[in-house]
C-alpha cells in the first residue's frame, strides 16, 4: 500500500559505499549504544529504511556488503520516477541523497556476527573485527538465486535470462521465449507471461518424471489443457548448454526500449533451438545466515517478518525487510515499502518506550 504519509522519490543506487554522512551527534539513550539502529544491507530495502530514519533524525548506520540480487541486471524497471536506470545508478543516487542527513551514515563491509547484549541492545561485528552496537537491527540482507551451472546460464544470467516479468519482461515482449524450470512450475509461469509473449517453449530439462507429473496433476488437474490453450510446447530433453548469439544491450531500440537478445539452447540429442529470451523459475536462498544464526524464525526459507506489526521478526528489536523476509513479494517497490514500514515502526516504538509525557503521535496510513 502506498500511503499519503510519505512519497517515494527514488532516483537510483550503487556508489561504492564511500559516501559517508557527517559525524553522528550523540544523544541520550536508555542503553548507551553507538547507534539507535544498524541496518545490514544496502539494496532498496536497506536504503529505504535508512532514509526513513534519517528523515526523523534517528541515529543509524547502514553497512553494505556490495552484493545485490539485481547486480547484473541491465536496467531497473517499474520504479516510479526511476524507470530504466541501472541498479548501480539507482543505489548511487539514493546514497548521495541520504548522505545529506547528518544523523545517519553508510559504509562498506560484511557483517559476520550479531550478538544480543541484553534486552535492549545488540552488537554487530564486521569481517575486520570492528564492532558496533545499536538498540535495533534491520536485516535487509536479501536472497540469491540458485542458478544451475549449465554452461552459458550463469554467464548470461539477468541479461536476456530473467526471473521477473515486471522487472524485465516488457523489454522482451513479443519475442520467441523459452521457459526454464521444472514442469510443475510452468503453468504458473505461463500465467505471469501470457500478456507479453505467445511463442513459448518450456524447457523442463528431464523433470517430467511420473512422481512430478502425478503431484502436478493432483495440484492442477487442468494443467495440460491450460498449456495447450496458450500454445506452449513442452520439451523434456536435457539442456547441455546455452549459447548467446546476440547481445540485447547492443541490439536494442532507443525508441521503445526493446532489447533483442538471441540464444541457442543445445540439447542432449545434439539438436539446438533458438530463442530470443528466457523466463526462469529457480530456487533461491538467503544471501546471509545472520538472521537464522541470531534466532529469527525461518518460514519457507525466508526470515519471518510480520508486516502488520511493522516488519518485526519473532525477536524483539529485530526487523526483516526486502527480499529476505517472508511477506511473499520480491521486487524493488515492495522492498522500499518494507524498509520504510520498518523505519516508521522503529521510530514509533522508540517514542513509546521513552515514556514521554508528550501527547503520543499517531502515525497515519499504516
């Protein structure tokens, strides 16, 4: 939900984290810590959380490992006001803007450990052994796709071979498409892509075993009819390699932003098929084990996070935002929303815990 209490104005994001804000003014805290909040991860979710905290002058440190799920993607899309910028530019511009706020700072580094000191404070340690303390932790650590090692697939990942139709599909509309996944994932993929591409071949790589087909039939009895309705061909042969023959970064339209990649998919019987683009559905995993090690509950491979309570995890003082959390969505606009949602809740909770005699602030729209 995009609410009236805040407007997202994002421009773009990836300067090496050399952009560091001015020194943070110390403030009186219940439990003395270096910062009120430490954010781990510098993608859209982490930066959004930092921006939200900066706007209300909370002290916060963002530590970024420089690893991003969309790091290899040519352009970021479906981000109002920033459609088509590179992920690197998106991050760089965001950092540049946030660096103007004096109570927050950013730095490069990889956090290797988080320890709970007591009921109100945590200590994080980076790979160099340097430690920082805070009262709240925001885990914006992301996920990583488990891309098969088939020759040509990892090398071309995110460039004409993508996982998100909203992020990359429009630039490859009306092109011959290959679907890469197991057969049980194909019906759902066709639903997502049906308005963008209609020349579809599902390369299911030998996954049509009796057990898988039985389970698919029990879950979706009409799956074969559905694929026939959309003229989807299913190829169960084993893929031996994917070869790029044309680069959509070079062969592209400046007018309508179309990117014209071309690939040859080599099969185990010695034959080959040409496709212009691939839509994939591969498993993914947590990029970092920090949340699980700290004790955050894992739900279907994700960090438990309750969006109705401000992205809080099962651990008091710990929040999980962006792709890493369990709220069921993985895209840039949603990541930014979750980061801001956590920032609002953190600010509100600090106010409540301070025991202020002032009239409580009602935070609208959440």
